[in-house]
C-alpha cells in the first residue's frame, strides 16, 4: 500500500509536546492579569514556531502546534462547546509511573447544563496559524466526541435539558461535524481524534473508578463509533482522519491497562477512520492479535516508543516489535510513533526537550530503515 501523501505517516506522533518555560510563565502572568490576552497569544505563536521547527528538523511530515495553547488536551476544547462547563472533580484516581511512584489526581469533570451548540469555530484560528508556520502537513488534534462522557457516562447530562439521551448524542455529533467542516474548508487535511474512552473500556476497574455505572462494553463502544462516524461523515475524501487510544498520560504516569480485545472488532471494523494510533509501549496494552480485525486500506501506527521516560529504545528492539506486528497485519499497513504525547497537560511528562527530540528522531530513523522513508 503506497503512501497517498497524507497521514498517518510512517513516522508520526500523537501531537502534544512540552511547553517552553517562557510560555508556562506567560500563562501564569495572564491568569494574574499581568499581561494581556494579545501578549499571551504572541508568546504562544513564537513558541509554536519553535516547536514546528523541532518537528521539521526531526524529519517528521505531520506537524502539530504541540497543543501549546491548551492546559488540558481535552477540556480546553470540550468546554468551548455551548452548554458545557467543567467543575472540580470528585473522584480521585490513582496514576502509576514506571519508577514505582504513584500519583493521585482528581481530573476536572465535564457537565452538560444546557442544549449543546457550537457558538463559534474552536480550532480554526489555531489551525490557520499552524498552517502558515509549516511547509509540511499541518495536523490538528482534538478530543474524540466520546470524551464528553468518559467520566460519568449519561450521568453528566441534565435530564431537564435532555430527557432523551439520543438527542444529546445527535447534538454532540452535529457540533463536531460543524467543526470538521470549517477545518476542512480552511485546508485541514489531517485530523486526529484523541480518545481514552475506548481504551478505558478495556479495563473493568476504570469505569467504576470514574463514576460510571456498570455498562455493556460493546454497547458503549458502538456508541463511540456512532459519535465519531457522525462527526466525520461529511469530511472531504482527501482529508485523513485518525483516532488515538490512550490509557492515561499525566506527568509520565498512566491510569488504565488491558489489551484491545474487548473493543477491537468495533474499533477497527466499524469506526470509519483512516488510521489508528495504538499504544503498545509495554505489556499494559496486550499483544498484537486484536489487529487481525484491521481492514485493508487502513493503517495502524504502533506506539512502541515511550513518551513517558527519556531512555531511548533500541532500534533493533523496535524493529523486532514491528516484525512481530507484521505477522498479523501486512507491513505496508503499519507505522511507528510514540505511544502518546509528551505534554497531555501543561505540566508535561518527566522528560527534557532534548529527550523529546531524540524520541521523535528515533521514530523517523526506524521508519527510514523499515519502510524507506517517512512517507514511503
């Protein structure tokens, strides 16, 4: 399967990157009202130009803005949908790190208090800036619509506003479809939907920990597929859409575990995307056997390089992992990336910018060895 010149690329990345100290300081100053919103935007622009150069110098083709304008990879987007607010969380979650450190973090929670609307484009202005800042493919990363219900399921919906949950889901997809349409009209041809919901369905402990009632995994996976398919069904044919599954990424820690088996058939067979970024950096993600459901013409980007620690993986070991996956999926349908972003929240992972750069360069180097190039 030859490359069509659009994503996902043979060497790719999930999107979020470490925030420069100058930017973090500026955001603090803005919270204290010591600088204007315009000044903060100027510093964000400069920081994004720098992060674009880092990606280009590493040899990547799909270029993101690093999500540098966000504090959270998902909430900054979701709370710009009309009718949505977030409040302090109530469910402390235990996060785990490779070095044995455990973190307890209470994520903010989304609440739906009014009929969902889309008062204005959410990512359009940011995409237009990114497109102007790179000569390569500008990639936009937004949370999957499933993220609206990841913490509480239907419990987040005010029943006085939406007596029928089905109407809520239709309005949610419609808001997303309008966003996708505006991005497409502005020239976006590479869109990624980030999703922990489907990955969490693979871990029985997480639903209860996040306040969701006992639920049927297949039913919820099919709901997610519906939301995504309805959101992207109007995209142009030359727009690549991918989905990234994540088991949690907060200051180098993770939240859930479990192979893809419970959702694989729906994920790979029923969601109408072009590619899948799947975490495979350690045993928490299970083996490659669920990839047998991947249809022809789609790609799986193997997240076998960790974004959570600085130690570089061996190229030979990565190639062996790719060879192992190729026993289930043809090599032409595979690619490589870090398993997640480097800065899903503003704090970032426990890794330096130099370490981040080396991880991206490693993906590019392996792709050149295995497939002959990043876009081959």
